[in-house]
C-alpha cells in the first residue's frame, strides 16, 4: 500500500497539472482547503488527492455523489477516506460536501454568474431547496436573503475610524 501511495504522489501532480491546463473554468476555488491535511502522512496524501480531485472536477456539484463513489475515484476505500476526513478537521463527508456546495453557491451568486437562489442551489449539487436552506443556515447562520441583505448593508456603510 505504501508503494501505491508513493506512486500516486509522484504521478498525481503531473496528472493534476495536465488536467488543470485542459479546464477552461476560471472560477476561484480558494475555498478548497489543502492546508487541513492533518499530521498523518498517509492521510495527508489522501486529503491532498481529495482536494485536488474536488478542485479539478467540482464533484460536489453531482447530487448523486457518495462517499463510495468518491473513494473509488481516489483509488481508496470508504473507511480510509472517512477516517482521513475526520482526522483532517473536515468533520465528516456530509459536512465537507455541503460546505463546498454552500461556498460554491456564494461564489456563484456573488460573481453574478447565477442570480436565482433555487437554480443555483440545484446547480451546486443540492437535491432539494429545503436541504439547501437548512445547510445554508447551518454554515452562515442566516437565510440567503438575510445573508445578502446584511452583506449589501455592510458594503454601503463607510468604514469606521
């Protein structure tokens, strides 16, 4: 298994660079967190592979994405992937995917690429409006309307001195 991990580490950066050159989507993916890789080297490599895969393929946009599917795409098993995620401050698979979806939602709306909340929720991978709203409230503490009203209000106020 260690030999396999070493091969992946050596070949992955080249493959990622090639795939990245092929992608034409110029969106900001700074919300992917390669710095959350934990202390365990094996888990660190797996989390780096996860983050690279998610950044390139935007897999969270697939509403049918599962831990099993993601693990097979990363050439590992679901137990190892789930453990690596827990040890890397991602809490668990569901929270990780939902956080990526909410951050993608915010990015889509703020960039003006999409204007309709419901369409954007479906675009970023949520299956239902209620699930999207529940997760949005969990991560931001407000509804989308409240969030953007508050954000617009902050932008209009002059900075205090």
